[in-house]
C-alpha cells in the first residue's frame, strides 16, 4: 500500500507515555468544577468505573497543574494527555478502550528517520512524477517524492501511527517539550478512531490520490471537527493549557500547491462531518468511516453523487507503455480538489487566468478554512491519469494521457478554457483547443494535445509532438477520441529525436507512503498559506 499525499517514518524515541487510567471509588458528584480565586478546583469524585468524559483520574472540565513555559515534565504530560482524552470522549461521546502512549521527538529526528525509512521504488516514483506534473504542481526539475517529503517534513506537528498505537508529537525543543492543545486533541481523535475501528485498514483502502483525499475527508474531517469543538470551549467552558509562542525563524516555504492539496480534507472534512451529523448524528459519521465517500467532490459539495465510470483503451505505439502495476491498472485519479489546486497554483505562480487567487479564502463557514469550489473544476465527473514511459532507467522518457469526464458540455468547456490559460501562462501564444501545443522551456517543458468530445476532455502529454502522437494517436491517424482533431503542430522545445522521446527521467528514490494519519500541521499550514495570501495582496 502506498499513499501519494503523505510521508512515512518508523518507530522513534519514547520520551513520555500515558499512565494507565486508575479509577477510584464513589460516583461523580453532581457539582461542576468550582473556582477558588483565579484557580479552578475540581469538585468531582472519581467514578466507580470508566465513563465518558473521565480518563486517568481527570474529568473533562477540571483544572490541572500544568505549565508549559519551561517545558513539560513526565507528570505534566500524564495529566495533560489524560484530561485531553476525557475531553475528546466528552465531545465525541465515545469511550477510549485503552491508554494512548505519546512520544515527543525532535523535528531533526523526524526528518532523519523519515529519510532513512524511505523505500526505493523507481517505477512508482516515475509514475507519480507524471501525476503531479499533469497537475502543474511539481515540475520536471524535482521528483514528486522529494517535494512531498520536504513539504511534510517542514510542516508536520504530530501524527498517530496505527501500526504501534501511539501518538508522536514533533517539537524543535525535545529537551523541554511543549504540546499544542489542538494538535494533541486532533491526534487523540485518530487514536479513538483506531480503537473503535481499523484505522490502518481504512486509510490503506484506496489506490488513487482522490480516493485518499476522500477517505481523509472523513478521517481528518472528524479529527478536525472535534478539535474545533474543543478549541471553542477553551477559555469559556474549559481552562486550557497555554502553549508558549514559537519564536523560531521560519524556513524556506515549501510548495504551496502541495500544502493546499494536503490541507483539503482538514478544511472541507469538518463541514462534511457536520453535514453527516445533521442527517444522523455520530452514527452517520461511523457509517461514513466504514463506507467512506469515493471522491473529494463528495466532500466539497456535500453530495452522494458517484463518479462517472471511465473506460480507457491503450493505443500507444513505438515502445510507449503504461505502468500496469501502479495505481488502478496503471492510472491515478486526481479529482476535483487537486484540479482546483492546479488552477489556483498556476494562477498564483504563473499568473494564469484560471481562478482568482483570493478565491481560496472565500468561505463563510467557521468550520471551513479554505475554498476548493471554482467553475473550472466544479462539474467534475471523473478523471484518470495514465502515465507512460518509453524505456527505463536513465534512458527513460515519460508522458501521460489524462482522461477527464464532466457533468455537462458546458463544464467541459470551462475546464478546457482554464487549462488553455495554464498553457498560455507557460509560454504558448494561444490555445484554441484544436492542436498540439509546445511549452518551449521551463519545468513544464513538453508537448500537449487537447482532445474534446461532448463531456469528455482528453489531454495527451509527451516530450515532443511526435511522442504525443505515439502515446495516443489522434483521430486523424485512425484513433477514436471522439471527434478531436490533431490540428497544427508547433515546433518542439528541447533537442529530441524524431520518435518524440527526448525527455529526461526525473524520478529519484522515494517512499511508498504513510500509514499514519494526522498530518497534524494545521497551524503551520494555515500560517504559510495565510502569509502567501497577505504577500499577494501587498503585491497587488
């Protein structure tokens, strides 16, 4: 099993763990926590047996003596975690079945172990490079694996690992660790999901990027929903442990297109969970966990609409082949969320006339951080990206066929128009949807053909126009792409041969993925994206 939108690592150093819950005799008193001056004083007795809202000797609404200003001791971590577990139970209305160990590790250790535990899979890397290149998010100058590792390594605040049933909190000061309230609560929800269901099986149940985002819309959506309900109570119903401010200098910003893609389940997922709860309470959320949605479209638009099936016949010639052992029969589905990010990222980085850059922040729902709904990507019916290669190793050349299906011909037209705007921003003088176009230089230097018939739009990519024709022969050459024509052919960039196989391989060794949800970097991700939007406003 491998994931395209996360990063993996192995077991790391244990600095602290949760003490087993110990019950005391006597039913809980009917009085809430009282006050003594400025300090809250617990007024409840421990229950005879474990109940929702009580863990390890702590009620959800009582005070604890924890001060993070000089870092957390083992005793403070025990109290902090157990009370947080009680609060998660109270909001989620579900009991933890067992304790949840918590480890604190340094960011340096996290990045080192992450790098050491990458499993080299050159075939997957070459395949996945083409998927992200099709989205105009990661170009030919960097492998997708490295770009994803860099983005995750810089931003991850914590995660839960179903394989060994524990939370890992990442800090820049492991000698005097601090734990953010929201991060702790978020990861505890994942632990609760794992104890009540098989979280590892759930997050490993898909084979496409859009499938991953859809499942994470439930998994991360629930965790973020509970996290938000928790933070709403801080300072009002509950006393919460203050987290010291972070005065460290920010590093070089990672790829914002990757970050916005990773963030989608955290942003739209809580709204989806709230929608499910309105329909059937927590039982509806449990049902969605067992039978998750198939696409990010369902999470974005709160719908049960299923993707339109896409049949595809491989017609490549002259040595061009798919990767039959990757994805679903060699294909990936990127989905509506990733398509929106493609249009947004190209608008921001290349000033493509696709979607307003500020559209990402146009949301009025307090549960929803960012908007992923825009005309060129809405109306998505389905898509399949088929990466191709000719040869292997250092002599390999790469391309892809991206088949997209839309709800209406008008939706297809909007997609073609916006996609053409990306090509124009990359150096094409004009895109009229009738021919082969060549991006002359840069990280997306390649040849492209757009074939359209009704609600179907097929994009063919290769290093040269000749390669495009070999990867998927056009209609005029006996193909069957439904009325599309090859049109005129522009001159090719690069110095390739007549067979259209001039692209250099860009894959490097990488990981097959993460079985641990809880990318958990919401504060870091939001800060990076918010800073980018502020900078854009100033530039405008």
